[in-house]
C-alpha cells in the first residue's frame, strides 16, 4: 500500500516528531498556545492561494493546514483529552446532525439561504443545550480577526431581533459615527476617546458589509491590493520621469492615481 497518501502515515509522523526520546526538539517543546498562531497563519495562506487561484499552492497549503489539525490532536492525545479519530467522529456527527435534509427526512430546505437559516437554528439549539443561561455571544471566539468577529457578533445578535432592518439604516448610522469622530476631534477629545469612536465606525462598517452580504475581510483585502497596484503605478510613472515620490507633490501623485483608475476601467 502506498502510505504517502494515507492519513495514518501523517499521524505516525506527528507521533514520531513528538516522541520525547527520538523526536524533534522544537516539536516536542510546543503546546496548544504556541501552535495556535501557526494554525491561523496556515488558514490565511489557504485563503491567499484561493484568492490568487493558485491551485497547486492550494494543495500544499491545505496539507499544511491539515498538519496543524494533526498537531493539535496529537498534543490532546498525549494529555488524554481526545485524539484525531475523535476529531473526525465529532465533525462527521455534526455534519450529519446539521444536514437533516440530506441525511434525514427533513423537507423544505432547497435553497442556500434556507440551509443557512436551518444551520443557524441547529447551532442555536446546540448552544442552548450546552450553555443554559450563558450569553448568546459567549462562544464567538475572541481570537478571530476583528472584522470577522464583529460580523459574527452582529449576526448572533440578529438571531434574537437585535439588528437594523435594512442597509440604508446602517448607512445612516455610519454617517452618524463618522460625524462623532469629527466632533470628538473638534472638542479636543483624548486619544482613547478617538480610538473608541474609530472602533465604533469600523463596527458599523462591518455591519453594513453583513447587510450587503459582503465578506468585509475579503473586501478589505481586495481594497489593499487595489491600493498597492495603483500606488505602484504612481511610483513607476515617476520613475520613468527620473523622479521618486519624494520629489512629487500630492497633486501630481493624485493625478497619476486618477490615471491608474482610468487604466483599470
């Protein structure tokens, strides 16, 4: 049997790396907390490969992410918490439980939107069963990227009706929060207060994205790439004139920025 594509081979490699006598010193020293940042990094690298449509890299990045799962499972196994088979069994059970329209006899779920609603209802029931009396927001992970966590917090609150009823209402709130920043600056507010007001503005931006069914993380990544692309155009255009951005005025750079926009239209 070719073991190169056998999950058992990967699990055996992980056990060997963590072996106290013959393993890798670095792998042996790690724990859940020290590995968690690598897990997050690998997940972002998967997203990056998808965004770039680099499917050869995607295969490799998915492998790296799988290795992170195996790493955490091995450390849990060593502590008698659970093992990789438990992880698999748990997700299999969850997928079957949350798809009764596929694996059971539930009818009426024939669109993606209907499935999202049913999925959230299943999660709500599971949370209620596990954490009776706890906050609705308790299991929204604090370690999530801030924009993503904002969306999840808002989405969770919306399940009990705590939500704006339309995107235009959110836009009104957006203008209100922006004005509060201006007023805070004008009143000589402390930096702490300015930070709070900017945070409120970003929170509302995340809410607007949710209402428009836009992933704010993906939207901001795209905006970052667009900015980088257009700024490089400015640098290149000035370089062809034997100049740099240090030699150019804001008006000159703005004119080149507008040219970059025209080139992309």
